[in-house]
C-alpha cells in the first residue's frame, strides 16, 4: 500500500498501465477552425414565441425553470419574490441545478402579473406548473386557466 500525502492508497503508481504515447503532429498553419456557439450540454430548443413569453413573465417577477430531458417548464412568482429580496440583501440565489437546463431569474423593475398577462403562459408549450401566489391575477382568471389547461398544476400559495 502506498501513502500519498498522508493518505493510504490501495494501489501503487507502478501498478497503473502506462498510457500509449504517440508523436505529436506539428501545428498546421492556416485559419483557425470555425466553432459552433457554446450552449449548455443537452440544451433544449425553445421557440421564439416561448422565449418571448418567458422574458415577459420574468419581467413581471417570475422565476422560470426549464428542465433537462423533458423540457418541462415551471413558472413560480413567490420564488421570484424571494430571489429579488435575496438580490437586494446581497445574498446568493438558491439554485439546485439537478436536471435544470435553463433558469431565468426575475426582473426587479417590471409591472405586476395581472389577468391579461396569462396569455404569456399560453405560449409555453411544455408548461407543467405555475404558482401565481403574490400576483394580481384574479381567482376567476385562475379558474379559467385551470379549466383551459387541466394538465398544468396551478398553485396560488406564497412560499413561507
């Protein structure tokens, strides 16, 4: 057993296979290769209409998360309120990151979310959950939205 900086290892460096070595080719003169724009690994494509709707909701104070794999979208206004407060208090934002493809942070300066702004939720094809707590959306508009989108979990509670 070998000891490396005070830690006992169950293997010796001599027991590891020697990596294959090849001669390096000299650099070829010419133009550098054209690289594709960087995107997050596995990044999901959102339509222009979806991106526009997400920006409008973000502007109204929503925290929006797009999940990797499924492309499910969660819109959360109470979390947006918390994120804005953390930013004012110079605290870091909470972020889980597990299976998150994209995370849109809320804007501090936009107008409140109202009944008329529900059209932005209509434009998000993979919306699975929305929390409208703390918004100015009426109970009647929420009931209509629930009826039109029974597959979307609609919450109205404020995060404690």
